[in-house]
């Protein structure tokens, strides 16, 4: 890594190349660091100023010159000329592999240059674990270790010396020049195999980091009440547990899970709403002026009503629940906010109906169809002919990252269902 004396060697043009590549806005150079503003990256939790060491910036420039680039769907880099890929990873909970001295590694002589050997490397006065394995033919190595300059963490500007300067990354060394797309595919396949085995065999759960940019978190300022009252809403225990899930911090990125938690709340209230609806319809027949207990045709009206009610699908029941619990006015108000065209024809979620406030169909009915279609896309883990136009919506997908407004809608439905049934 290059030292601080090289600070002056970075030209404005070089700095703006880096800023562009990292999606940051350049602010200034300070004490061997390049300072950037990161607020442009809407999805990053910590907006504001971040820094990367100048030495890392130099190495990033060199990598860019030989055709290296950031990956498409994940945080990380590919270096096609060197047949190298590096994924940023997050460890979930206790990652057993941190105590690497307890493990043995299937390494072999290989064609790559590795700076250190498992289980540890020492750098900047700290010991960093290294996990590395080599393919039987010696051509490919997979390594979990501290980051190279390409995946340098964006440091807080007032960083205390040394702390937080490293992060764990998963590196794939293929060691022959590959076309970029092929490298990304191969690397992702190997990364997924490796991370699966880390979890399945060693209880070390790591996930590769999705690009923040793929997660839509446009700041939204929903209307909130400013008067705090003694609570009047009684909430069934099960419903309370489900309602708390989407707000749990660690789950914020798992949008499909948030959707399903709210959906389960609606499911909780489906039978009661359905029963009330069935009773109401039977009463309506009974109260009609023409009703005559002696006439078969009159009694058959009740039979038909009950049969129809028993044959109601989950989608129908959902519509009944929404019609019954959610005031049409609240739904209209919600959709009139616009949501950046999310619910329109060109919205980002495929396989679900758009919502048109001025169509002949009631908003409740349109909402029920959309919610049910989305639910099917999320719960069916495999493309199913029964849901022809609905491909699977997977938790980590780009589309899942765009679910925000649909989850807001689900939250509204869940709250109204809870309040209406208290
Ligand atoms: Zn190797």
C-alpha cells in the first residue's frame, strides 16, 4: 500500500474517476485520506462524510486501468485480467470461522500469489483470520480474509487510528484472464457454494452484500400523530409478534419477510371477516320482504348464499376483509400520494395489477388482487404453472428491494384490520 507522501500525486481527474466509480461526491483530501460525501447514496444508513485512504485510491485507479470494475448486483469487484473477484460479506451473528486456528484447510500448490497463509495474517498490528481452500486441479482458490484495497470500507472521517479499517471479503482466484460476464457468473457460483458449506458444515453464516443502490429507500415522511395517548387498541399476542417483525432493525432489508408478516396479520382476521360477511348475507335474505319459509325458492336462496360463501377463495376472502375493515377513503388517500408511480402501469413490480382510482372496480377489490398476487409470488419458491404470469420474487432480488410502497400498503391494511377487530 502506498504511503501518505503520495497524496499530491492524485490529480483532480483521478479523484473524480474514483468518486464516480464509488458513487460518492468528492469533498477534500485530508491526512492521507480522500474525503467524500455519501448522502447521494440514498440507501446507505450513514449518510454524510466518509473517507478512503489515498493509497487504496491509487490501487483502485490501477485496477480500473487494467479493466477491473465493480460488480453488477453485489458489493464487490471483478478483475477480469487477473481472473479475480472479491465479494463484500456480512457475517450473521456468531461466525465460528473467526477462530480459524481450530480449522484445517484444503490448500494445494496453486498458480496465484497469496500474501499470507491460513489461519492468520498479521497486519497493522492486528491478527486477521484467513480461510483458504484450493480446487483439486490447483487452478482456483477461494479465500475469506480481510479486504484488498478494492473493497476498502468507507471510513468515518474522524476515525481513530486503525479501527474499522478492514472488513471481511470473499475472494475468488481463478488466475486466468476471463471475460467479465463469465468471471462474474463463475465467481458467484463458487461464492454461493462456499458460503453454503460454511453455514451447513461450520455454522458460520456469511451473506454476500447486495448493492445498496438496489434497495429503494427513498426517504418518505409518512404522516404521524404527535399526540401520545393511553393505548386503546388491544392486540392479540400472535398479531403483536407479527406486527413487530417488519420494524425489527436487522430485518429492514428483508422486504419479502416484512410483506409476509403483514400478510399473516390479514390472514389472522380472514376467518372472522368471512364469517361476518356470510352471516350478513344470510340475514339479508331472511329480512327480504319476499322471504317465505314455506317456499323452496326462498330457502334455496339461503343455501346458495352459504354455498357461495364456503367456496370463497383466499383471494375473495381477502377482498371481503379489506372491504369490511379498511375505509375506501383511507385507501384513496394512500394511493393519491402517488408513490413515484409505484402502483401505476410502469411500476417496478411485475406480475401484479396496477391500481387505478378511476376504474369501475372498487379500490378494495384491486388492492386485494394485487396483494394476493404478490403474496403468491413471494411464497411459491418455484415457478408454478398455476400462477402463469407470476415468477418467483426472491428475498435478495432487485425487485424485492423495490417493495417499499407495497409494504407501506400492507402496513396500512394490517393496522386497519387490527383496529377494526379490537
Ligand atoms: Zn491460490
